[in-house]
C-alpha cells in the first residue's frame, strides 16, 4: 500500500464518525464516478456523476447528494430534480475557487456533511474531486484540529490537485515546500 493510501485510511479512521451501514462498501463499488474516493466513512466523493450513477446511488441506499459545483458550470442542470425525484436530499454548496474557502464556508460545509452522514451514505462531488480535497483538508485542520501538514496530505489523498497551493496558504504552510528533497 502506498504512503497516500495508508495516510488516507489512517485519517479516515481518526476523522470518520461511526455511521456506516455494513452494505456501504459494496454500494460504493457500484458507483464508478470519476476520481472516486472514500475520504470518510459513509462518504463517496469524486467528479460529476452521470444520471445513471445518481440512479445507482439511490438504489444503493445513498440518502444525500452534496454538490460543490456552481450554477455557472454546465453539465448538471438535471441533477437536483433527478436526486429529489429519487427520494434523496440534494444540497448545493458552490465552491467557486479559493476565495470560497473561508472558515465560515468550511464550518457550514462541516455542519451540512455531518447532517447528511446522520441520514446515511453521502455522495459528495464537484467536477473532478479537486474542490472536495481542498475543503476536506481545511475542514480537517480548522474544524477537527488535525495538524496542517497532515490535513494537506489528507486533502491530496481526497482528490485535491489544482487547489493545493491555495489550501497550503490557507493552512499557513505557504513558506514550506512539500516536495521531497532529491538526493544529490
């Protein structure tokens, strides 16, 4: 197992509430959304699901879909209606970019995610998984008190890519280089 996978599993065990039904692992395997990850117990995250994947999520027992995409992004106009028609709760919490990642917005996200987890399995998505990783990293540090370096690594393992520089700065790590030194 690689270092990131081990860290993700360790952090998931530390950060996740025990709300997961036994059938969850099998249910998550049925939903091959882009960049799929299980960053927290009871939460499947990744990129934009298709209508068929939303239907599969409902059949698998998912109770809530949280979407971090903005109204200006094309490709999910159908989603709210489809999710609600299938009996799931739909939450849209737009993250436009680094400027959206404030302590207040991360705390709102945390409250919404905890509420969703109490209801059952959660499908959390943005377009690619990048915003999810960033907001989960900040949530880990700001809300749950995880060390900023560990929170940043957790964010990477949870899908963060292009937003890493911003997350690093928000975590107060902007003066540190995370790339390992190459032996000379």
